[in-house]
């Protein structure tokens, strides 16, 4: 009597595991998402005042930006403020620029040494 093994057939379901792991990882990531915080007029005016102050005196600022359910931190100097598109152009420490829409700002802090 000989033992007959199924060979590669018994491992066929394991081929689908990476997609399953990716789906589970995305499910956990979706659970950590946050709703966009609602800001009142006073907070928006305070952000505007801090941005103007940092831009006038060339002081770096820390921006908390809401993006796709997560809050990201950006630190840099305000290079330009566009009133028409309501965007801020921020110069980062490595010399690159990042654009942030005013509607995505959650918090602004002026970084003074």
C-alpha cells in the first residue's frame, strides 16, 4: 500500500491569503478613521491669525491636516497664501513645498524657539 499525497493541491487555498491579510489590515485601518472635526468661526479666525503671524515673521508653524480620516502633522514655513483657491503653500524643512487646503486644517500652532 502506498501513500498518495495531494502535492501542491493541498496548498492551493494558501495562495489567496495575501489578499485576505490585506483586507484585514484595511479593515483595521478603517476602524481608526476619524470624522472631520467641525470648527466654529472663532477657531477658523484664530488659525488665520496664526498663519498671518507665521508668514509675516518667517516663523515655522505646525499644521494638523485632516486627510482621508486621519490627522497628519506638517511643520514648515508658510511661503504663500492664496485667497482665491484657499490654499497654503508650505515650505518644508527639506526645501520641498506642500499645498494644504484651508478646509482641511484642524489645528495650527506657531513654533517659536
